[in-house]
C-alpha cells in the first residue's frame, strides 16, 4: 500500500471508477450536441435532481450554460464504441449528429434531444450551475423518465437483462457481472 500527500493534483484520481458512462444531450443556438459524462450523479429524490459535471473547456459546457434543459441517456455496453466516439471529437468542430449518423429522439416533457439506443433516459430542467473546481456541476430537475421495461427487474436495473456501460478510465469500458445479490430490504 502506498500513500501520497496531495497538495495540488494526485497521481491518480479515478479510484471511484468504474462508473456509468451517461451521455448528455443539449441544444442551444440551433446546435445539438452529445457528450459522454462519467461524472454524473443522482442528487435528491424529493425533488428529483440529477447532476453532470462538465469542464468549461468542453463545447457542451457553453451549450449547457445557454440551455434551460438537457437530457441524460444511459446506454448498453454494446454501444461503447459510439459513446467513445462522441467523446473523441468536439462538437465545436464537428456536427456529431451528421458525422456519426446519430438517432435523435425528441423529449416529451421538455424540448431536449436524447441520443437514441438508450435503456433509460432523463429529461432535465436546468435548475443550477455550480462551479466545482475545474468543472461546473449542472443540476437538473427530472421532468421526464424513459425506460425500457425489459432492462429492469422490479425497481432495479437487471444486469442479466442489460449490460450497463461502465467506464473504467483510460478509454477502458466494461459491464457489470450478471449475478447480483439482494442483501437487505427497504
């Protein structure tokens, strides 16, 4: 076991991986863009709030600042290459929808673009944008939920039915093992 005293940046800062690789969808100024975001998190049940952390260096950051709503979609492992592609080019220079022939689904609760092929998706009304170090945490209130019933067992995602896309860092993707255990009851 090694210890590192951290003054500025740690040698590694990915110990919280693997994490679900979600895709942010946003439209502003006539531009639609999709960007993978591993730094995503549920923030509250009541009201239902969800957040994504995005660097100001990213084209998507400016669109999120200008937009009043955005989407977050969750994709199966079989779409890992496409999700990685979305993160490998900037929407500043490339119309990703046209370049990659992406299927765009329009929101029903909010007028937001969603990347097709998801097993679950959120339509989010932007409620806050908080500086968080070298990123901004964009917070959205859930206004619409999409889910494929075949991917779920009761209230939970079933890894035997869908292989959720996990990001392990350094361009490595995987999925959870299909076995799960229920260790308690609510």
